C-alpha cells in the first residue's frame, strides 16, 4: 500500500499566516501539522508516499526532504492549481500504479490510529474475496471512508448510509444534508478509483470532487465501506480549529524540563521546556510547550499555549495561543486565543497619551479589548 498526501492549496482561511507559509507547515504544539500525518503514515507501516504540492512546493520540500526522517520514501507530485481532491488522484496515477493507497489531507489531525483504519480496510477486502463467505458480506470492495458526526454538515462532504451501514450517497457541501456524517480527510482506495476520477466532470466549483468519484463507484455497483471515527478530528484550516488542535495535542504531552528555570519561577503541570529555553521570574501553567532559545521573563504563560523557538516573552501574559518562531512580545498585557506568525513584534508604548498603533497586512483579524 502507498500513501498520497495533499499538501497544496492556498490556505485562504488562515491568512495572513499562509500568505508566506504553507498551511500544512503551520505548527501545532510546535510541530508542523504535516509532520503528524507523516508520523501516522509511517506508523501504519506504509513506506512509499506521494506528496501533492502547489505554490508552496519549495517550502514543503525543504521541511520534509526525502522522508527518511520518518523511514519513508517521498515523491513530490506538482499540481498546477488546486483543482479538487479527485484531481490530485488523477495526477498521481503514475506514482500510484495499481496499488491500494490511503489519501490523507495534510492539514487534518485525528486522534484515531491510521493503522487501525488501514488494517480494517485490508481485512475487509481479504474477507470479501474469501469464497467460503456468503455474499451478504459484500462483493467488489474498493474504497473505505472515515466519517465523523458534526453539528454543521453543510460545510463538509456528507455521507448517507444504508441500514447495513454501506454508503448510498455522497454530497459535497450540501445545503440540505441527508445526515450529520462528515467525511474526514482520510480515504482508502484500490486501483478502480482511477476509472472513477477519469469519468467524472468538474463540479460547479470547477473542481473534480472526491465525493463525485466515490459516488461513481457506488453507482457502478462497487462496495464503499464507512467507519465512524471514535476520537476527535480537526480540520486545522481556520484559527479556532487550529487552537483547538493545539489544545488537544498539548494535553497528550508529558512534562519535560530541558531548559533553565530560576528559583523565582514556577512551572505547574505538563510543561515542556526545550533545551536552550530560559524562564526567569515567571509562572508557566501547563499544558504548555516552549521552544529552544526562547526567553520568558516576568511573564505568565497559561494553559494550552505553544511558544516557538527564539522568542522573547517579557512582562506579558499569554494563554490558549500559538506563537511561532522569532516573536517578541514585550509589555503587551494579556494575549488570549491568538496566533502570531514568524518574526512578529507585539509591544506597548510607555508614552502618554496611549493609543493603539498598528501596521497590518491583508486579511488580518484584530480584536481589541
């Protein structure tokens, strides 16, 4: 089995961060989102990975390299434009050959083990090919999707299931969803999906939809299996879900103090202080991760915060926030529910009268209290 990771797309919902950075490389708990997917694929025993890349291809290549850090062999597959998930399968035809494969969206995070999903697909296919089983088990199994109940299914691809749990119908972002079961960004296919993506037409959005390709398989009489996700799943493409993903991952960390902490500071709970980081006259209440080379002075770092490398946090309070590398937050008061990009400076002038002074690029969100 091979893996196909989608790491293209413009990431418009995370601008301005993604004006200059691939959305799949935005860190959660100080690790790029894409790396969690690579770890999951390696953990499932898959070795050959194709990564579909777009305008941020150079950055993705630099971060991932040849995949050897994860025991993987990576092939990069350029996509000239984000023309849909099924289009990514179309351009990956030569790489995928006739092998089964897992397709994984590079900006998704899920708690459930990918290995469980892969193993269940392979077991189902093996049993369906067993001539000693009755036909009720199903014939021609060719795809497996992962579903999650959501409160707003109109924002997602949605599946309608039959009484036996098989997939009857799939719709992409329907106005009137037939169920609350959203497609999670992990799919398993055999080689027959290539016929499907070649047969469908672009949607009203101008994209080749993977939901249309799966529906084609259903209409042709092939079996598509569905599993309902047990744990959490987060599409990190917007600020609020990104912060939620950061919270979920931080809750899994074990306490580790490799940096320096002076006697006047307190570190409570699950705190990861990387080597080279320093905490002076400050309080850090976990779960929190603080990157190497960062200095925290006369400050409070509250729960569910991830502070990157080489940052300066001075006379400030930070909680439930993601601070990327090389940021300076000095005398800034209290920051909550915030995402700061690389090389950001947040300061407060001591001059009177005081006012807010901003230099802000396109698509920024500012909430002043």
